[in-house]
């Protein structure tokens, strides 16, 4: 007979500096910043350099670059680094703990049908309508209130099902690497590429809508509207082309945050594939759905901040079955295996606290503008994975979280 325990549950959201970057360089890339959190940026004007950021651990070295696909070829396209966002909004549908490993290795195919086995998992949160949680640095957020029922035992694995649409709202300032001087970066400009227009360049960049009031977004699909394929995902307009010039930049930049459509607003990052982009970066794009991947398993130690953690991800339909097409993905099943954070529920356990650390929460791309090769432009941002950590409170600990 399984014995159960009623527990007080608290969801706490704690931020750590993001540390994973989509680069081919060695290491996990945290943006180098000054004491005020402004990112250090360097641009050797006239040399066509593509290195603009530095490591936080090596703030004078601006040799960070990113390899990306252009016209089917991997080339050096610029730099990106990771920073903690001001707002990171997720919608939770389910959350629970598992006594056995629920992960199953997906078939490396666009038609993969393998998904995690949650039969050994106990739900501690289940809301079919979902609950939005806006994660802010240093704040605790309640996912659910009151008591939960959890069988006595040990749980090494945890999982959550969240919406595949991640909302990010963030303001970022930049300074020259040599000191506290402002560094002006080109931002979204709806009609032209003009490095002299102060309304669309400056030391401050922020998430906002475009001049038509359309939410700016990022997705791995990169469909082109003129390809004749899908032009929207989850109700959001897909970009008509990949970034590379100011009308397609994903940040607004100026001396200060604007008003109207230029006010601070939500940016949307949609996770609907783990494969390569389904369109090459050109105007003759035809979407290749054979590049769609609906499952991915990481290896243990994929993030150096959590050397023993491994994670798995599965893209789901609205009914929680595995998605088989990039257009029908609405949810993301996230599973974490952390042998250093085994959850032991005993008769002396009186409470649980779940911490989410948003490493790689916001990866920022600053590339050179295709039309002004000696100017840097805020072209892209995207969301990344979260890390979970559970603390328990026991009677013997006299109320302290462990």
C-alpha cells in the first residue's frame, strides 16, 4: 500500500546568469557587462569584424563568433551571448516528479513517434487551461497554492508540460568595451537602413512591436511568406525573411524606450522544431519539413553550470500526444534527470520548494548590418532551457529549506 503525504508546495523562480550559447566556440557564453549590467560591445569600424561580444570571464577578448547557415553553407555570421531577461513568461499545464527515468530516445527522423513515458510520474500540478507565470529576477511566483498529495519515496526525475510559446520582455543597454562610453547599435527601422537616424539606433535596445503593431517573433521554422507555405504559427505572423537588415531586426534601439508601437512590449520565441531551419536564407525558399525534429535528448553535462544534469524535450500537440508536423506543435514536454537533486519524501517532510534557474534564458545576437557592414545591429533573440531544483522542508530541519 502506497503511503501519501500532504505537503505545502511553493514554486519559486530564481534567476542565474544565463550561460549557454549557440556557438561553435569553446565554453558557455555569459555576456561581459559593466557594473550596471550594460553589455560590453566592440566594433572595429572598417575592418568587417564580426566579433562584438566578450566572455564575462574574459571581458577584454572579443573573439567570440557564431557559425550559422547562409544559403546552405555554414559561415561566420556574428556574435551572440546570454543575459538574464527582465521578464520571461511561461504557461504551465503540468508538473510532476518521477521515480523512474521517463525519457525515451527519439528516432532521428521528422516522423518520430517516440515520447517520454510518464507512467511512473506523480502530478503535483495539472491545469488543462494552463497557468501563465511571469518570471522576474529575484521574485518568487506561486504556481499553485495549498496542499498537494505525494507518495512517500525518492524521485530523481522531474517533468513539466509548458506552452511552446515563450514570451520575453527585456530592455538592454550597451557600452563601449574600453570604458563607460555609450555604444550605439542599429535597431529595427521599418523602411530603410540609415545609421544616422537617431530614432532607430542608440545605446538602449528593447523588445517591441513593429510599426504595423505586429509582435516580433523568432521560430526555428523560418518560413518565408512568399514560399506559399504556412505564414503564421500559433497566431503570430512569421517573418517574411531572415534578419540581416534593419527592417528585419528584432529589437528597437534608440537613446531611450519609445512610445506607441515603439513602447516596451513582449517578444515571442516559438519552439516548434529541434532540427535545422526548414528554409535556407534566400528568396526562393521552399520549406523542407524533413528537417523538422520533434524530440531531443541532451547528454549529461551539456551545461557546465550543471555538470551532472541531462534533459530531454518532446514537442506535443494540444492533446499531449507527440506532434508530427511543425504547424501542430502547441506544447513542450521538458524532462530533467539530476542525480544531485534526488527528492526524498519521508514522513518528516512538511514542504517542497521548486526553483527554476533560467540559464540560457535569453540569447542575444548582434551582427553586422548587411547594408552597413561597419555597423552592428540588434538582429535576433531567442529563448533557451530552464533548470529545476527542488528543496524540501522537514521537521528535523526546524523549518529550514534544504
